[in-house]
């Protein structure tokens, strides 16, 4: 809906503001919250210290965004960035005041409460942004949505959890958490440069309109990596942190997580790749069609990224965060060595290709080290990755060309083809799993049965 009300140039201006926010956010995130989740023992004595640190960080970060609004607008030559950064700065100040008791909710696997915290915030973001965009047709609508999201999330955190933080900061406890958190800081900063640095390149080398196209393509291609695989990784990270001495169970959990996320990831990535042109035309508008080549390349990026996330959970959960830090650092150097000349030569398609190639190499390294830590062979990944890939390729190619044909086709034809691809994919996966991976089939059936029992 927002993509129909706002154009690529509007999303590009908002993207510039988010690049600045992400830069400061990742430079100042010392990982105390993640260290608290990974730490064994009762974490309640650390909550006040974490709250004070996060609140101070939020106020400092928001103030820096407001102070940098004018210089940033001048550097990019986009005066609209000033109002965007001031509004986002206020939203950032609010975000640091959340209830630290929500960390206990995450640690205790209470994802129902997490959902009740995050879902209203997402609704507030969408409603406010769409309403503002409808009235103003201005990128400020996106900033208003972010402000509403943060305010609602903070408010519901106190409504959902009884813990009430006090303004008490203990240096000894902070130092203890920082021992693990420093690896998180390195990973988040290098991860930021990998996931947001390409936006900086595009905005400076190609322009804000190109950035809007690139960010939309990236968001679509990474739907599973950001929504499904990251949630699964958070769950497995917490589980692996409690099973640090039982490598066999951690290995089984890693393969099971990879299997489940890939089953979703493969069909989403294949559908976006094969139906890129008609989906862009009908879901967004003809104005967004220039993003199609970059979207197809980034679908490969999104699939590979999601495949590597379970191994990130292994490194973090087993206290081997340094391995992940070294892989990210190497990926960063490789990505930008290729991305600068590729962007200058080929535009956003060159950026997408460079980032994708670096991600493929890094994910292979993650799998290599992860399997070595877990004493598992490479063939353990064959069925979880191979079966969904083969099924997704077969399920999407036929309906796309038989029911839609070249070009964007008709809305009805695209809808029927996408549904047909999904049904065919389910049938192919079921058949291939039963024939080639019976253990995986049994695990999926058990998981489905468990989910149905909980629903009832």
C-alpha cells in the first residue's frame, strides 16, 4: 500500500535517514542485552544495569541524529532529510526506555508475550504511515510510522511485564556482560556495514531514487531471512546456550532449523525470482519495474543468508562468537572490494551481485566451521537444502510460463499461478521428503501435530 502512495524517491530519502540511524545504532550497541540472554544463571540482578545503559544509549543516539540532521542533508544534497532525522531521533530516544523485563520473556521462550508486544507496534506503524502517506504523499509518513511503532512497543512492554526498572547502574555487572558483548558489538557493526553499507554506496554513487529501488528489492528478497529465519535463530540460540555441552543435540537442532527455514525460504525466494516482473507490476506499480533485475539477484542473496543463520546461532549459543566475527570481517572486505567498481559500472544490479557473491562465500565458511564444531559431515546438509530447492524450482517455473507468459500478465492469471506453484511445491516436498529424507518427514509431521495440539 505504501509503495503505491509513495515513489522510489520517497523511499530513497527515508533510506538515507535509516542509513545514518543504523550507522550510529550499530556503533553504540555493546551487546549487553544479548550477553544477558546467553549468560547462565539468574539474570534479574543485571536488569537495572542493562536498562540504564540502553536508556542512556537511546537518548545519546537520538540527540546525535538530531544534531547531524543539517550536515547530513547538506552532504547528500537532500534538504528533506532534516525533518526525517529529527523525527527519527525522537523515536530513537523513546525506544531506549523499554521494559528490560521483556528480556526475561525472550529468555523464557514466551513468544506469545513477545508477539503481544510487537504486533500492536507493527499495526501502529502501518496505520500511521499509510494514513500520513494518504494525506501528505510525503516520506515523512514513514518516519511518523516509526515513531508510532517505538512508542507503542515501549508502552506495551510495561503493560505486559510486571518488572519495573530502577535507575541503578553497577559497573561490575556491566563489565561482566561486556566480556561477551564485545563480540556482539563487532558482529553488529560489521553486519551493519554488510547489510546497510550497500545503501550508502548506492545513495552516493547512483542517487536517492536508485536507493529507493534497491531498498525495496532488498526488503522483498529478504522477507524470510528477516522474519522467519531470524526468529528461528533466536529460539535456537537460546536453546543452544542451555545445551552447550551436548553437541549432538545441538547438531540435530541445527539441521532441523535449517530444514524448516529452508522449506519456507525456498518457495518464497523462487516465487519472487520467477514472478519478479508480474508481482512488482501488480503489487507495487509500473514505476517500480526497474528494480526487477536487482530483485532477482537479491533473491539468491536472501536465500543464502537465511541458510547461514542457523550456524550463527551455533556460534553464539556455544560461546564461539569470535568465529562469526572473523567471518563477517572477511565478508565485509570482500563485499566492498567488489561492490564499489560494480556499482559504478552496473548500478544497483552491480551492487546486488557483489553483495550476493560475498554472502555465498561467507555462508560456505559458516557451514564449514559450524559442521567442524558439531563434528558433522557436509552430507548432513544435502537433504535439508536440496529437496526444497529442487521442489521450488520445479513448482514455480511451469505455472509462471503456462499461466502468465512473458510480461506482467493479468492480475487473475498471476494470482492463480502463484497459488498453483504453492500447492505444487507442497506436494513435491512431501513426496521427496518421504522418499529421500524420512527422518525429516517424521520431524515435520511431529512438529505439525504439536502445533495443532497447541492451537486446540
